[in-house]
C-alpha cells in the first residue's frame, strides 16, 4: 500500500510538472504572438506615416507655394502703377502706395464663378490657411467656419493728409471709369452706413463712385476715433462725398438705424454749407433717386444700369411690402439695453403699451434698403403725417423695416411714387438681394438669420437681377469680395448690361402705354424680332465673363 501511494505521489508530481511546462509553453507562445503583433502594428504605423507624407507632397504639388502663399506684404491690385513715372519716385508716395494697396489672392475668379471644382478647392484652401494661422488644432477644411477673422488693412493706413488726395484717387482708380452722357444727366444720391473696417468701406465707395453722383456717409458715433479719422481722410478727397452732419449711436433694431438715414436725407435735400463737414462740398441739387446702403453690401448693377432702370421707374419707389407684420414690434414700447462690460446694445421690450397708430396708418413690413424718388424723400421730410409717424416709431422695434414700406403702401396720403395692391400680401423689391436663412441655401455663414456670402455662393449671386447684395464681410471671405470686384469691373469695361425691359414688368412700374422708357424699349424689341426673321443674327464675340440668364 505504501509503495502504491509512493508511486501515485510521484505520478502527481510529474503531472504537475508537465502541466506547468504546458502553461509555460502556452504563455511563451502568447508573448511571441504579442511581440509579432506589436511589430506588425509598428511597421504598419510607419507605413501610414510615410504614406501621409507622400499624400502631403502630392497635395503640395497640386497647390504650389506661389498659389497658396499667405501674403506677407500688400500686393498691387489691378490698377498697377508705373514706378518709372517721376510722380511716384519720392519715398513718401511709395510708402503711401504700399499702405493703401489691398491684398490680392491668386485665384481665377472666372473659374470660381463658373464653378470649377479645382479652383473652388484651391480658394477654400487659401481661406483655410488664412483663418488657421492661430488655430493650428483645426485640420479639416470644412472647419473653416469655426475659425477666426482674416486681418484686413489697418484703419490707420487710411489716415493721411489732404495733400495726398490726388495720389490716392489715382492709385485707387476713382477717375478711371468711362461715363456716358446719359449718366451725367441722371445723377443718383447714395447714403452709406458704416461703423468698422475702413478698407471694405473704401472698396465699396470705389465700386459705386461717379463724379456726377453724391454720397452721404453716416459713421456710427460709437465707432473708435481712429475709424472716424480714417473715413474723413477718404471723404476729404471728393467734393461730392461728405459725412453726415448729425451722427447717431446706432443700436441694432433700434430707431437710431432709421434716424441715420433720415439725417443723411436732410443733408441731401437741405445742405447746410456752413457746417464743417459740408464746407467745400458740392451737393448737387438735381439728383433723381436715392439708394440707401450699408458698407457690408456690394453692387450687382453698374452705374449706367442703375441710371437706366431708375429712369424707367419714372418716379415710382422700389420698396418691399409684406402685409403680415409682427405686431409685437409696434404694440409695446422698446428701449435699448447695453450688454454688461461691452459696448454692444440691443433692444428689449417693456411692459408699456404703445399709443394708437397716428392717422390710422396701416402698418406693413419691408426691407430697410430701398430705391426712393427725390419727391418721395421731400415728402418724408416735410409731410406732417409722415413726420408724426416717424415720431411715433421712436420706441418701436426695428422701425427701419416698416417705416418706408408703410409710407409707400398708404396711398390714401398721396406719397409720391407710392404703390398699393390690395390683392397681394407681398410686393417684392429689386433694391436688394438678401440670403435669408429660410429661403436661401447659404454656403457661407449665417448671422442674424441672413447669409454672409462666400466663394461657393458666387455662381448664384452673379445671376441675380437685384441692385445690391447683402452681405459680404471682408474679414470672413476676401476672395469672394475680390471676385465680385473683378466681375463688376469686367461688366463696366465690356459695357455688358442686363435686359432692362424685364424691370418694366415689376408691379409698381406704370404700364407700357404711359411709361415712355418701357414703350421705347418695347418698340426696339419688336423691331429686333422682326429683323431677326429677315436676316441672320451675327455671332457675338466671346467675353471674359459670359452673360448669364437673368432671373426675374
């Protein structure tokens, strides 16, 4: 028995040894497999790193450094200056030239407008690089909307002495546009509201400037003193451009926004030449129409087109009307409130109910931007009913979005150029195109429910038939602004125009039979159709920017 137990004990010992060895072998194999897997992953990771470097080189070859280089200095725009000319040799002039020359980007704007995918990717990459200078943690190009603003020319660059005005006008090409005899007989008044970014304001002024027109500039009184000084430096170079004699502290959706336009209208109708801002100014007394603007807008129509279309309006006002007005804007009194520790102000509703609407006006909504006839402006400033309504609107919400529409809609008070169609709940306008959130697929950025346009919006924008686009921000997308400038300059140089007879179909325009401009255009169209049937139409030469089908 003892012998048997001894043998059994030895067997158990050997079994444990064999089991232990088995465990050791299995563990060794697992360790070897883990090492092999780790080596494989390491090699695979190294391969991915090298492959990524290869892809980066390929992308870099597609977008060469010259094409995506971030401008470190201000490059010369299309109004190139011949430095061999003696008047540009002195150092002071050269320094001034470098200060005010806008940054340009090497993109093909025609390809962007025609939606060339390669050019769009290239432009988006430039924007991404510009906006990612201080945001290196963002790596996707689609993150471009999350990035910061792009620097523009500093406001102090536009502060200069009056002795530099002649050079300023030459360098920026203010006198380079050819003006037709018709444009000289149809001057237009403009009001521009601005509060920041002198460069964008100056580029807008350059786009719409003509010597026969007149321009009133309203500067937000709370803007920095340097901004005021820079704008006044530009204004001093023109006898038909002036700063409003009364500046408002503009609050978003407040009465001050409307009052800023009213102040400019006073200066345009009854200028006080004794005021410091109006001395040495020549405010023409025969302007026909007034167009109010913000510095964040850009024109779609040339000055010639504007003059022709406004002449065809024959005294009618182009003011949007929407009859379903949100009554909360006018039922209660509103007041401005400042956000703590900031200069930002906004409107808040009080519990106080408003007094009844004066003179039983029917309040309707519309855009703040319109096309006004001169007689309508005189009516606004002098008519008792209109002035009473203006006084009543002082504590309402965003009166600029209903005051003009209400005056124009209530034809029982005989506003010059007024229009009312009881059968319609909305009367559209051609004064402005705004990419509202609910009706436009914005490819840029949304602010206050409207689109800040970008490069991907260009193909759609250039087909529009409105007067101006709202809005652009130079700090957000300078490439789209540059391309709109090139597109407009191309239209001007090639004398391209829209089919103005299409505007004769607008609701507020008087019928063909009593509208001389529309009747004349219609006769020409009929004659052209008749001649087309008898002779072959000649081939038109191609242009840089091909004409696109107008949308009406």
